C-alpha cells in the first residue's frame, strides 16, 4: 500500500463485483484471542443479474475464496445458517443470486437466519441502474415508484439492507455489513442488492479498503447496580430456575453456567438453541423446557419463584404459551446482549455477554446456595427422566416408533457427533429425548421451524467441522420440500447420514389438528377419491429410489436391529448415506406436565370434536399469564 505524489492513498482499479469479493476475502474475526477468516466462501447460482459482476469476481479470485454451486437458493442460505450455527457465529458464508426469482427464493432463508440471529450475507443482482433497458427479464415494475424491485421484499426480514447504485457506495456499505454480521446483538441476515450494470463498472478503490481487517468481538458487561439487585433477587429465591438459550452457547458460556449452577444449587432447563448447556446426566440438568419439555423441567417451572433467562427469546414453545410459570410471585432476571429480549416479562435486565455476566454473578453470590431438599428434588427429576427416555427408546413397536429411531441414532453415535433437524415432530421429540453431552452436538433449527432446512443445514454443519459426523433426521413431509440437496452433499464430498422417517404425512401438524378437533384433516398423504376427500390409499412414493437417484447410498430398514446395523455401516462407509425407515403415525412421544401450546381453536363449530376441543382450549387458556408485572393478571378468554 502506498501513496501518490500528492500524498493521497494509492488506489486499485476494480469492478464493483471484484471489489466486493476482494473485501470479503480479507475480513477476520477475533474472539477471546482466537482469530479466523470470517467468510468461508460463497454459495451461489449464476444468472444474467450477476454473471459479469460478482460471479466474475469470484472466478478471478480463485479457490482462495471458494465458490460452491447450489441447486436451490433457499437451500443455500440454510446451508450457510447450518454452517454459522456450528461455528458459533464466528464464521459465515456469503450467498449470491441473480435477480428476480433467484433473489426472492432466499427470503425464507433470510428470515431463518435473522430469527435465529445467525450471520449470513445475501447478495443479489438487480435491474440496470441506468434503466435504458427497462423492463429487463425478471424485473418487477412498479407504476408508482421507479426504484422498487423484487429485492425490496427483504427489507423487513434482514438486519441490514442496502441497494448499491454507485460503485463507490460499497466503500461505506461493506464495513456496515461487517458491523452487523459480527455483532452479538444485531446479527442476522444482511442483504446487498447490486444492479447488474453497477457490478461491472470499474472504480479506483482505495487500496486500504482491501487490507486485512480484524473485527474483535468483545464481552459486554451489565450495569453494576443491576448486578447487585440481581444478586439480592437470587438470594431471596427459594426455587430459582435457569432457562438457557442460544446466547449461552454462542457466548461459549456452558462451562461457566455449569459452575454457577453447581455453586448455587440452581437447576437448568434448556431451549432448542441452548440444549446441551449442561450434560444430560448432570444432577442439576432438567433438559428441555416448555411445550416439548421434560416432566421435571415443566414441574419446576410451574413452581419457580425466579427465572434466570440466559440468552433466550422466551418463545411460546419455551413458555408453554405463557402457562409454564404459575407461581404468583415469579420474577425474572434476564441476561442478554439484545435489549429487546432482556426486558421481557418485566425482568431485571442484565444487558451483557452471557459468559461474562454469569461469571460476575457467580462471584457476587459467594457461597449462597439453594436448599439440599431442592437439589435432591431436581436430581430425582433427572433420574426419573433418564428412565423415561430409556422406556421410549425400547418400546418394541411394530412398526418402529420415532422415539426408538432417535434412540438408535443416539446409540450409534460417537463423542462429537452432530444431529440436525428442523420441522415437524422430530424437533420436539429430540428436545425431550436426545441426551446431549455438549452443546455443539445438537443443531436443531427451531427459531423458524423450516421444512426443507434439514439436509442443507446438515451440509452446512458438516462443512463447518469435517471431523464431526453429521446425522440429519428428516420426516417425509420435509424431505419432499428439498430432496435436491442430496446432490449438493455428493458434490461437496462430505460424510453425512440422512435418516429419512416416513410416517405417511405431516404428523406434527396432524397432532395439532387433533388438538383443535380437526382430526388430522389435510395432513395424511393419501389419494383423493370420488368422495372429494383425501381418504384413499396411502401414496406410494418411492423414497429410496429418489435418494439413490440423487447420489446417496440408501438402505431400507424396518427393525431396531436393522436400523442399528445400517447406521453403523453409514459411518464406516462414508459419503452420503441415507437410511429409510417407516414409522407409525399414531405412536408419538407424549407431552409432559405444563406442555400446552396455544393453538387457536374455533370459537363455534357444528363438529362435536371441535366443540370438545374448544372446551379444553378455554380451560388451558385460563392458565395463561401476561407476565408483564409481578403476579400479572390472567388472560380474559372470550366466551360464546
């Protein structure tokens, strides 16, 4: 890097597309002294909106900034999400599309990243900035605004949006992109939309723009007065309970939380994102919380007088739609870097990094501990739950139950293995049953619960750490959304096991349908008959042939012994392995204690099943609380 005769910083002439790629190539992240290149490369599908711009820049820079060929734009964002999750948000991928449908196909992936607060950079081509060609292929035209394009749909679902209309704008925009992507509080999806002509325009960019830059992620500390008050609240509580969410994991606070729990006798319940904060067999571990929670976690939550939320958003699944906390005097202390979440439930807010904050609380609490009776009660719940898991893992059903499938996958695993799923009944069953020994082994996306995330998310996890064996668990309904990603897994030469569970329909929403009295309407995969209903024979979808056709080695199993053998062979043989197994729609893992989910039920109906469901709904609804003030009022339920 040098200066010209006038002392000005030297420049380099590049196209906008080339400059974007070179900038991304030189961004680093440092966390607790460990420094890594932030972007692992770029996923993309090329089209007329990017082929001469950013795509050409990727080709020019070469394998040092790898390009990965995707087959579906939504899937490639899910792959980036799966990668960033396992990398604890310290690394990320960029995703590139053309204009029009290629861009808008990424919307679901963008929401998934933003809801889960996982960094993903989205880049899309756009129609010509000079407009002489208007309307170009795939351009959305608005009669009321000349600068509107299809890419504007991203504005509400990303953390940062910018449309680049001049090459020099990226000098200011790209650092903003990195600020958001590396922020513990503000991270999520970021969208850059760049008109296809602007991508190809040359500009004399300052050389310093392309110098390696390290973004240091610090550990924010909470207000000292709030800390002191939190200590008093914890000391005053007889039945405190920690709710550990994704912030516990992303701040790498699991060991600190375990020490905190042990020192002060406070049990830990976990969200999907926080599962594995404590090993499953720890004396203070209660496992999953809420709708898909364990019996112990839900019973302790009912009577808890203090909830310590660590890095959680308190979604309706975690709070059992605000019915989980029944102690009239329950209070909340929340630890979170995100102010929107830290004040939920009129909490005492500790705005700060989970690890740093819990360390400070630990020291300030000294030798304070809950009673031995409380510790013993929690331990008994832990032991009882392990026995229940063993029961569900060995039901001896024919056909095999989904719980038994989960047990076989767990038994076949090794330390460091990773399980991935997203939608349907599998996430809830895994939250209840899967016995975690470390947080990274559980990679379940349930912030957005996206059907079709499973296989691309598993690919991302496998790319993040090739030393960990990844097993994707996916139901037949979700599988049919995005089976093409098997071809991508083959292309990337990764070792991955796909367990395809076929229960002839949408079992999860079928259960919800039964809850509201609709008896599984529209959820079974059956042929339509002359009656006008889907009441014919089950659809004869040849899933094994589909998976084989896409390049996976496929094994069909029916019994626990066959399943165990196939899973062992999959690990030994490597590559993309699919294990296909049929399960019973009706054999499900039950709910436990306060496991209600507010699923709005028809106020009036001519159907007796719906009428009965409405009565149950109103009974459960009466337990709901706003949790806006101490001992907050119950929700008023409208009556017929």
